[in-house]
C-alpha cells in the first residue's frame, strides 16, 4: 500500500513552503542525500497573465526543493516558448534546462499501447531521481491534470504536437500518458495544491484556494488521492485506471500528514456536455468549429505557430481551415488570452439551457 502525505500550506510565502516541504520529506522518510543526478520537473504549461498562480507550479516549491536537493537541476518543456515562460515566471534564476534544446534519446518499446517509439530528453533518462512537481487542476479532456499527466511535459517541443495527432480522444491520450510514465517513473511526487484550478482547466478555469501540498513516492497513488479531493472517483480517470491495470500501483493508499481522511474540496468539474463535444470532435464524430473572440484576441500568433497541421492563419485575427484542423485543441489550450473556443452546436446549446 502506497503512502500519500497531505500537508497544510496556506500560502506561497517561502518560509511556509520550506516548512511544508521539510515535513513531507520527513513523513515519507525520503533519503535526500542518496541521489547524484536529480531532476525537478514542474508544470509550466505557459505564461498566462490571468490566473497564472492557478495554472503553473509556483516557483516557491522548486526553491524549497533546491535547498534540500543541492545538486538538483530544473527542467521543462512548455507547450510553447519554454525559455520565455521560464523567464516571466521567475524560473530563470534556477538556471533551468530547456528540454527541446538538449540531446534527445529514442525510446523503443513494443509493449506500449499507443506509440511504440518516441523521444525523451537525455537528461530525463539519465537522472537517478526525478522529482515530479505537478499542479492540481481540472482538465476538459482528461478530467484532471496531476502527477501522471505532468510527465507529458518531458516530451520536447514539437514532439508533443506529433503525439497529439496520434493519440486522439480521451481514452487513447490517457493510454499515451501512461506509456510515457512507464519510461520515466519519478521517485518523488509533490503536488502544488495551494492554489488549484477548477472548472474548465487546465488554463481557462477558476483559481481555487485549497491550501495543501500532497506528496508520494508513487505518482499514481498521488493522483488517486488528488482525484478524490476534487470529488472524482479515481476509476473515472482513465489514465489512473490504465496505470493501475498495468500494475504501477494499487487502488488502496495510506494517508499521513495533517489530515487522516481525504478532504472533499468540492471542485467545480469541467462541463460534461463540453467534454462530450470535445471528445466527439477529437474522434471526428462532429465538426464544431473553433472560433475566435475578437474582443479578447491580441493577434499574438501563438495559436498559428503551434498548430501541428498549420491550419491557422492570421487575417489579422486567427482563421482556422476546417479541412486541415484535426481538433487537437492545442490552440484553445495555449491561447494566453483565452480568445479561442469551440463553437456551441445546437445540441450543446439546448443542453446548457436545460441545466440553467
């Protein structure tokens, strides 16, 4: 049975975070000085002017970990402009490694469910300890973002776009996430749940002050507890279900720390109607258009530059070629102003009216 630690941490004040991290390491009886090559992997989806603290791992957690693991390095590959994001978010002082700028190694495994081969940064494969520092957030496709999904950020730059094209739909994408996890397996996982995100995550939801750090040596066990805190049944989360089925963890966990039972934080979930439409669009069962809110759009071109099928042009606002669009929704997820969204179809409009 895996242990999951839940520690109170009500703010990102460095002293409070330091105290919480120390407590976690003691409760997990974690051997801080055992490892020579330590890599810290936060969640840096991108730089968002609005709700940034709810979107990314706060640098105070990484600062604390670097005090404890003095030989550690920080590494990340955002969905877009990694170096720029790291600078704006206060991570550049850690002298981070930008994964897409380093040497890559090919992973080949015939037992994987989705991609039998893909590339990971050499530093990820060489580390003898990976510290996974995800963010507690909802997710419109996978229901939640957590420890398993954070490792998708180890996939460098444009390779993410390729994998998105191959792993279409919630089920297949969830299998892909577990495929990636199987070749990384972090030895320490600490989740930033001080300020979390509910609703239409991972970038367009609402900040929710939850006041905790969660930790475990096992990423799947951590996600089981985190999903329960959000109000999900863990078996509803397909990536967790697949990881347990493959034998990477069991369903039972032991809770330690400042609470004895898992808190019910009553997260607002992504709309099940919107999730259904997104999944149907991904699978090619419906052809709803992605449209731009011109009042929000600043014509930055992020959507165009990161479209894996080059289906977007600026004229001067984004225009999506529906014949080329594969509905991976990278443009919606990455838009810093939340200006792009899926056009409601008639069924969804009626469903939304019935919900009111």
